C-alpha cells in the first residue's frame, strides 16, 4: 500500500523544518516497510509570488487527493502589506475550510528533560504532563451571527452569538472519544453549562453518545475551573474536548505550560481520515535560513499524521520515543537550551532524531 502525503513547506523556517520532517518520513518508511509517496505544493507567500494567491486551486486539489497533508508555516514581512484576503495567512483558513477540517488537536507535553522550560513549579509537573486539547474549529461564536445596534438613547452595542447544533457537537465529541481511546481513555468535556444554553446542549449531546464509548471515562468541567486546574494540577487531564472559543484559549494556556513554541505540534481533522498536520509556530522570519529553527514540532506533527490519518500507532510512538531520547541525551536547539546541554542546529537535530529512530 502506498500512502500519499502532500507537503506544503510554505515560507521562512517552514522550509527548513519540513525538510527534516520529510527525511523522518522516508526513514520510517525504510525501517518499517511502508511506501510513502511525498509531493510538494505551493502555499503561503511563495504561492502568492508564483501564482498571485496564497492557496492555489491546484494545491487544494492535490491535498484533497492525499492521505494526509504536512504544512510548515506561512507568512513573512514581504507579504504584510497585502490586503487581508491575499495574505499568506488567508491560505490557512482556506485550506481548513477547503478540506472540511472541523477538529483541531493540540497536544501539550512536558518532557522530563525539558521540565526547566515550564513556568510551573517542579512539584506540579513532576513525572511529566501529557494533555491533548480537542477544539471544535468551524462553529460557535467565531462563526455565529454578529452585529452592532444603536439603542434609542444613542448608546452603541455589539453582539456575537454562540450557537451549536447537536450534529456539530456530536462529531467533535466523537473525535474526542476516539482520541481518548488511543491514549489513557479519559475524556474531559469543558463547557459553561451552568450559564449558557449552548453549553447545556453541548453537555446533553455528549452524554447521549457516551454509551458508545464504555471504555472511556467521561467527565465534565466548567471552563473557568478548567483554566485554573490546568495550572494547578495539569496531570489530572488526558483529553479535553471543547468548543471553538474555549478551545482557542485553553489550548494556548496548555501549550504555554510546556515552555517552548518550537516543540508544539497540531492536527486538524475532518470526517474522513484526511488531516492537516503542522507545527503551532509561524514562519519565524527572524531566524529563517540560519539553521537555528527547532524542527521537533514538525517532526512530532509527523507522529500525529501517522497516528491519526494512517493509523500507524507503533511508528508514531517510534518518532516520539526518538525525540525523547535525543532530549534525554542533552541535545538542544537554541530555543530550548539550558545549562549543560549540547546546542545543535536544525539539520543536526533532525539527523540525531533519525539516528535514534533507526537505533530503536
Ligand atoms: P512565530 O511563531 O513565527 O515566531 C515567534 C517567535 O518564536 C520568534 O522569535 C521565533 O524566532 C520563535 N520561533 C518560532 N518557531 C520556532 C522554532 N521552530 N524554533 C525556534 N524558534 C522559533 O510568530 P510571529 O513572529 O508572530 O509570526 C511570524 C510570521 O508567521 C507572521 O507572518 C505570522 O503571520 C506567521 N504565522 C504563521 C503561522 C502558520 O503558518 N500556521 C502561525 C503563526 C504565525
């Protein structure tokens, strides 16, 4: 069987980090006997320069005809003065919509070797933290009715509407349950059901489908409490499933407790197995082309790609264990440096991870 993966390097460090990530895919293929067919396409600033648009139709068609898509990062100062709909970042919204991706998965992992990078106290994170935030991506208040009204007394008001259908809640909840099944089988649904009607529907809908997943332990938490618990006792969480706006805020909070943007991977999924995998960071123009970028977020995005789109769990774990062993051996890119560590560049970090994969 051949797996087709479309790679969108994008701009800035996107090019360097996807180069390392694709080398990892090739090594996994050789080691584990899989046939990966990789092809590159244009997206972001480079696509604007060559075609006038951040997401050319040809790129979207290639992505749709793939088993998975790996994206580096897009954007840079060269394109900052263009109108909003023609900027590289417009391609990000367009590709998510074009591929029907409604679930965003963001893990937040504190590796024992990087515990000093976390802003949390050592006793709070001892033993490591491993959380997956599943955020609904195409509904809720970011897409609801909005507007402004001037009251009869001349005071101006504005409103945004949080609205969810049972269909939208059910499909994101199933992503959460399925993800929990592949992990520690604990799902925390976060809402504000003590106040919001949309949250009450959210909770009812999740409770209705919970019997389909008897092996997953489901619990519920109000969003204000969840925000507190993430910094008070993050080890209690396995998978969190939540709405677009709550997920936006909680996934940023969860990622910051890990301490480094160069380590954060993400996945966006739709109803089939096709997914888009990318690091959380941007194109980092300040360090682009200098062999300084940390490729680990993109390499860990490959692990998610193998797990969620190709169901290659053992291969995904191989990558994760290789990253952990390179960190345990004291190698660091400059962004995650600490005392008594060996500083390496983008290419060398990629090579060390591939060496560890081959040795495992
Ligand atoms: P950024 O994430 O690119 O960089 C923020 C800081 O983190 C910089 O100091 C950078 O050097 C550092 N950094 C980021 N990734 C790193 C890595 N892998 N290794 C080491 N250091 C790393 O965010 P920004 O500076 O706000 O944005 C730069 C450009 O990227 C903008 O054009 C922005 O719109 C775009 N952007 C794109 C995406 C995406 O493609 N998904 C996401 C965010 C920002």
